[in-house]
């Protein structure tokens, strides 16, 4: 695969990551005043769809961009081309499904035209156009790009190494700006060194255990973030809400890992049972 094709894939992946960031801002900013008073999808069940979608779009978009950046720097990463395509498709699907849900909310809770209502609808239309433009660009780039089958033995450790490229490659390109000791540490750092003292959740040896732990951690962080909106009326209600956040994120992490882990190259493929002839 020539360098021009790699450059095109890198650029379209960067565009989709940018769209994921814009989507995050669209979702979060419109949940605050003065937009929230005109926002029919700021409450459940529509809000729940967007809450999960922004996590998927940002995480998968960042991973796909990191893989494209690493491939741009190292041609041996060409085996991940199909994973980059899949990641970009999943990001756009998460955004598109949420936008469709938001559109349903607009029709379901139809509010009379007002300034902020019109602004919100224009934002929604703009997000649709940006998402469709990304989908078209992705199709144009990949329709004539041959991709090899994706590796079937990858783990979250490999994804962490991909993400670390976001720090390693810019630092290497910066050259003498940083002290040599920093550069050496960043260049030689990887997932195995990170989890050398935490073997019980080593993502290379225990990918499922790592995924569950990551889900629990995200649930705890979301529960703590919810405290910014104010303390719960009682300790019991606070513990109940925290339990809901943690259990939902834990279940979502494991279910998502089971369904999309192999598709995105985050876990080894399930072994097929031999069939009797």
C-alpha cells in the first residue's frame, strides 16, 4: 500500500475523530442552560442513548486515530487497516443512531418554535450533514483500498500500545526539545511495563478481567462526576445511584467487549468448537 493511500486513510480517520469530538460537545453543551430548556432529548431514554454513544465514539475514534497515526509512522502496522475501517464505521454508527434518536425526540416532544429551539434544530441538522460527509469520505477512501484480514490474537494490551503512539510519535518527531531521559522512557514504554506490577489485570494475559475492571473504574468516575450537580438527598439514595452507575458501566463494558471486542481487535477471537462429521 503506497504512502498516498495511507495518508488518505489517516486524514479521513482524523476527520472522524474530529466529528466525534464535535458530537461530544453537541451532546454535553446542549444539556446546559440556555439550551436545555429547548432540548427534548436531554432526558431519558434519549439521554441514555447519547450518554453511551459519546463514550463509544470518543474511545473508538481515538483508538482508530492512534492506529492510523502509528501506521503512518510504521508501515508494518498495515495489518490493522481493516480494524481502522471498522472503528471508523462504528464511530459513525454510534453518532448516527444517536442523531436519529434525537430526531425522534424532536417529533415526540414537539415544542413551538423559539430562538433556542431553532438553534438546537440547526445544530442537529449540522451534525447529520457532518456525519454523512464523513461516511462518504470513508467510503471513497476505502472502496479501492485492499485490506488484509485483521489479526485474531490482539488484546487490550495492543490497543494500549496503539494509544501510546499519540504521545510517543509526537515526542520522537519533536527531537531535542525534550530531555533525552524523557524521550527514552516514552519510546520504550508499553503496556507490559505498565502492568508489570499488576499481573492480575494484565490486559495481555487477562483481557476479560481488564475489561471488567475498566468498566468498574468508569462507573466510579461517572458516579463521582454526578456529585458536581449536587449531593443526593440522602446517603441511601446516593449509594443507590452510585450502584446503578457502576453496575451499568460494568455490564456495558463486558457486553461491549464480547460483541465488539473481536470486531475491533481488542480481544482474541472466540475459539470455534470442532464439528463432528
